[in-house]
C-alpha cells in the first residue's frame, strides 16, 4: 500500500515505489512525456504539453458539465534520475509531484518512486477535483503504479473487459449424460 | 456458446453465454475440445475461495483448437491444436524471465484484492475467482486465451486429448511437487492424497528416481490406481492406527525423505483434531484445514523436504512448527510454473514413457457438469477424474 502522509498544514502526500524490468532511461522517459501519463494514471483524462514554454495542461476525468483542469511546470529535471513538477498559481487543489529513478541491484531493472502532494482544496471546484483525484489517493496511486509497470514491461494493461460471463443468462437444459 | 458457470456454493449451471472475442493483440480464441474438472475447482464449489461472483465461468484445465489470434500473436495459427497452462503469464516480467510463471506480475487485473490479502499479487488464473483476475475459464465451448504468445503449447500430431490434457495443470503440478523434494538415490517419498495431483506426484517421484513412493489416502479405488499405475505402495489411513508410525516402520525407522501434501485446505481427517479444524473452518476462525500437512511434517525424516502442491488460501493454526524446526525441514510450495514443464513432459508422453490418460474415470458432455461436480466432490461412482466434452 502506498505511504500516505497528512502534513499538519492539511497537505496530503502519497508515495509508492515499484521495481520495473526496464532501464532507468526508459522509465524516466515514460514520466517525462507527460502526455503519456493518462495511459496508466486512471484519474487523468489528458495532459497536453506546450512545446514552446514546456508547460503542461492537466485535465481530470469529470462527469458531464464539470471541468477540472490546471497548468503545471517542471521544477527540476535530471534526465534518467529525477523529475519534479508543480501546478501553477490558480490551480485548485494546488499540487505537485516527483519521480525518483535509480537502477535496481543485480540486473533487477529500475526502482521508481512516485510522490504526489495535494494542498487542501480552496473552493468548490477544488473539492470536486480532490474527489475525482481519488477519495483514497494512496489506493489510486497503488493502482496507477501497477499499471505503469504493466505498461512498461508488457506494453499493455491486463483486462477482462468484454469477456463473456453467465450473469443473467439462461440455463441450458441438460441433454443427458453419456 | 455453452459454459459452466458458478452460481453459488454447491451450485454450477451450464448457461448460454456470448462467445468470447479478441480483446487484446496478444489474445487467441480456442475452441475447447476437452476440459477437466480439477480438485481445486472444488474449493470454489465448496465456497472456500472468496470473491466469486454468480455467473463466473469455471475451468482451468482445457485444450482445443486455435480459431483466431490477435495481431501480436506470431507463434500460433488457426487450426493449431494446443494445451493451455492454467496460470496466465506475460513472459516479460522478472518472475517470468526466471521461469517462475505462476508468480507473473503483469497478468492479474485485480492486483489490489490479492495484494490486500497476501501483500503481493500473483499471476491471473483461468476461471479461478476475482482474486486471480476474474478471467473466464475453459469449461466452455470457446475460451479467450490472453498472452497467447506465451502460454499455449502446440500438441504434436498423433497424441489423443486425454494423453496431453493434464499437461495444463495436474501432471506438471505433481511433477513440480516431486521435483521440489530434490530426490536423491535411495530416497523414499510419501504423498498425502491419491487424487489426481497426488497420483501424478507419485508417478513423477518415481520418474525422478525415488527408491520408493508411498501414497496415503482412504479411497480404495484411488489407492489401487496408485499401486497399478504409479509404482506406489499405499497406506489406507482409515485402516491404520498411526500413519506416522506406519511410515517409520516402512522406512527402516528413518521416515520418508520427502513428504508431499497433495490434499490442501480441505483435508478429511479423523479423530479429535479433525473435529477441531472442521469446527473452526465452519465458523471461519481458520480458512484452511491442514490435517495432511501436520501429519506430513511429523512423518518427515530429519533434514527432509516438505513439498506442498495442495492449495491453501488463508490461515491455519496448530502447526507443528517446533517439529519442523527441530528436524531442520525445508518447505517448498506454491502454484505450479506449468509453462516450464509442458515441453519436457510432452516429450515423455510422445516417447511413450508415460501415458497420463490412465487417470480418466468419467467422460461426460459439458451439459452434465452439475452432476459431474457433485459426483467428483463426493468421490461417488469411483470418480477420480472427469473430462467434459463441449461438442457432445
């Protein structure tokens, strides 16, 4: 389970580490390309990056009519080992994230630590956003990081969506035993 | 298509369900020609595996003909006849690279549930509850096989379904259980449970060079099969005062060098400890009844190996850990890494060295599954292994 810390100022920080059987540079690239994050971060609808300013625009999945979005900027970027970002003023809730990447011992791939922080929401939109980001941000991060590993190692996320089941289906009359 | 669905404790129904389709590029669709009921299916039938939902399609021992492949599956073609390992493995993660396929980290869509229970996830399994991914099983006319570039193994021509069907689970499971005993020349291996896994464990132990194998059960026809097909000696525990002492006497006072618990969490014991376990399991104070395991630990020779292919799902108590510690025992256990064994064991079958078909006592149409589950569970009618034919 992800580590969840509630700071005295009300800020919530969740952190989780996973080992991925890919190189540190592959893992770094996957996070650095913010537009790819929604492929494994379930609560995100899209992230677009302005190629000129480098600033990113984050959009959270929301029910019809609601829109929760904010802009963010990269704070520190050490290719292959560290990346951090934070939302720009006006975001509610104000939030930030960092990824620490280091080689795992003995050819075990790469250890990736993700930490996300959320300030307490200021207004109604912030409260909606906080809710959409997950009532349980630690649990959300747990699932996202599993999807990240699955995506990195196999190029897909396992699913059973669309497979048959027998719920609310008719029983077949027995044709008789052999 | 028709499929065997779990609908509640002690209830399965054959239902008319939609045909499976390719969902992912690494999927294949297999038309099932033979599918078996496994002893571990009975744990769900008896209601001891949590997270089942009414309507889930059962079955993890199946084989058939590939009818369709996803665009990323290059090793199979429609028309190929395949056996499919019960565990679903990605082939890409660290455990898969170590050939520990049942520990695959990337094929279980319900990681949170299993990680909550066990601390870590493990591979998705066909037809084995939502803890193991909720994948539809193969007791059906058709089945979707995910990661089909890793699991299915093409069957050479000339081999009948019944000769190779058990490569999907129970033959490799018995084989790995025997292999886990690290058999040395002169070793005696004792096996609790003369069900399909126990019988294959006995057969495999002798393939791996055990001097003698001793199978413990109380069902006469199963013990007869152990003697006639698996080169084993037998102990009927209903007719034996003290199994541990009997084993000592049979092994020059040394005890068996390897002991295999091929019974698992629903042992049928006699005596006071049996009543105690049954009562505790009934009120869910412990999830598993470990009678066979306790006896195996007591019987095992100092320095020996306890190998556990029998399924445990939760918690047990009153384990003789002191005896295990005092004797310096080694424990090996877990779901079988089936993929590892399919090729080598297929070659043994092809060479005529072994024919697993001896196990089949009941051949029935898929539609007879509700009766077949009951007959198998109650060990009625000499039932040891049921093979269902979806085309019948």
